[in-house]
């Protein structure tokens, strides 16, 4: 999570959210911060960018055994993307009551109608992750 916090502010104009993907052996495969403002891409969330980079690195869309660490509760798009990528473990920091899709507004990753459900650990370094966002919006 400290690594995710470190990459969260790579684009100064974007909301600071950082994501890191670890391979089955625990080694870092990819990292990304939000790049929506930087690139003008509405799908440029940290999680989606990290998933794309990890998949390119492994040369497969199946990220089974991989862990996604992100500083903020994923939105519906990112929760959907990590489910489609077959990410095995999701670890996130701060809760996002306005758009969160891992328990706050929706619970996409634990929807039993989907055929893949990652293990979830919430609230890791929650205060630090939330403080980063608070400081940005202040
Ligand atoms: Zn998202």
C-alpha cells in the first residue's frame, strides 16, 4: 500500500489514487496513478491502467494469482475490470461512499451472479489514503 500511495500523485492535476499489481510471487508487475486529466481518457483510472500494464507484461488477460493494491475503493468500472481480469486478491485503503463498488454503493466483486470473486481486504492504511485525497481537494 505504501508503494500505491507513492504512485498516487504521479499526475499533479489528477485525483491522487494509486494502484499496484503484484504477481503470484509477490513481485511488482505494474503500477499506475490516475491519468484521466493527463490523458483525457475517461477510463484512465489507476486500477485500469495497472491492469492493462500487468496484462501486457504477462502477455495474457488472465491475472489469476495476482493482487491489486489500490489506495481507494474501486468504482464500478474498475471493480468490473478487476473481476474480468481474474485478479485473485484486492486490497484497498480508503472507502469511497460516493462511487465505491466494493461495498459502499454496490458490491460488484462479491456478486454471486459473476463467475469470479476476488478475496477482499479493505481499510489498509485507510487514514493515510484518505488524507491524501482530503489534501488534494482542500
Ligand atoms: Zn475506477
